[in-house]
């Protein structure tokens, strides 16, 4: 793939990202100038040893945590330049986020967990009007992920692999241009993780969303056409290279 012309929109584009934490009297520079552009539809593996700054970068890219410097464009929109409400909308509609430990709401059923982003995104009136269609979409996702018989289960009644499949369905309910996942198989045994990945990549081939996946799993990294490596808050490797100018 050739280098994108400047001004080209990407699914995700982070520029000049720095992040420092104040710990007591010390300043910890966790991210030291990250530039990364992910074209629409491209799956990218993000690797690097523990403490390299991968999770911090994901949270900033996913508009969950504010950078100390730099910008994040999601689908062309400068997310950290928006009001908190506008940013919440962009995060809700344009970013699918999957965590290692699922982060499902325990008191909601699988179906309700998947519908939650849609409930938040709409006014009560809009949601009522769209509910049948949204429910159909959520049930379709759950069925594709093999959970048609689990839609009324609460997270505590589901296995780890099932919980992560619910979390994937929740992340994809709005058909986001970018899916961000932090060690999505890190809490699963390898066979279960493999099955979750199979479903994730099947879905990616159908919907063509871009992905930024942090992983320690060489098999997962190998599924991505591009691997970005971080060390000490910097990008030190990019197998494709075209996006990280
Ligand atoms: N809220 C925080 N306050 C202080 N230090 C933090 C905070 N979050 C992360 N760090 C530090 O930033 C570094 C990178 O963390 P992280 O992004 O979680 O790395 P990775 O995901 O690559 O293991 C680590 O040294 C970690 O201790
Ligand atoms: Mg991490």
C-alpha cells in the first residue's frame, strides 16, 4: 500500500501524542510522540513489552483518556477538540472498544449489554422508535457469535469466551469504522481465544472495519497485515510503515 497523501482521511489518525503522569514529585513520560495512521479496513497489531505504553495509547486513541499533547482523529473527526458531549458521541458511534476483562454490566443480560451503546446514543423517544431494528441487529450479532441461546443470560452466567463475544457484539453494534481491543484474548485459554479471534476476523472480513489490537499472542499478531511495535513510549517498528510517517 502506498503512503496516504496528506489530508487523506483514515479510520484512526493519531499525531504527536504525548502522555505524562505525575507520580509524587516525578513526571513519568509514558508516551513520547506517537504518530500512527490506520487506513479504513486495515487490521493492525500493536505489540511491545509490558509497560511500553500500549494501553495508554489505546485509551487515548479510543477517546477514553486525554493526551498531554497531540491529536486523535477518528473517521476524520478531531476527538480531543470536541466538547465532552460531542466526544462521547464520537466515542459511542465510531469506536468499538474491547477490554481484556470484558467490562460488561453485571446486572444486564447479554442482549441488554449489546444494546447499551445504542440506548446511550439515542434519546428515549428515538430509542423506542428504533428499538425493534436495534434489537434485531443485536440479536443478529449475538447469533453470528454463537450466542443465540445466551441472549438472556447475565455475564455471571457466561463463560469467559462467551463474555468476550458479548463484548465484541457490543463494540460492533454501531458498525464503527475502528475497533480498538486491548489484549482481547489475554484472559482466555488458547482454544477459546482462537475461537473468539475466528469470529472477530470473520466479522472484519464482512464489515471491513479497521482494527488496532494490542496482543502478546503471536498468532493474533500474525493475522494482521501490519504490526506496530512500541518501546518506552515510542513506535520503534512498523512492518507496513506507510501509515506511521
Ligand atoms: N494512571 C497512571 N499513573 C501513573 N503511571 C501510569 C498510569 N497509567 C499507566 N502508567 C504507567 O505507564 C507505563 C505504560 O503503561 P501501559 O500503557 O499500561 O503499558 P502497556 O499496556 O504497554 O503494558 C507503565 O510504566 C505504567 O506504570
Ligand atoms: Mg496494557
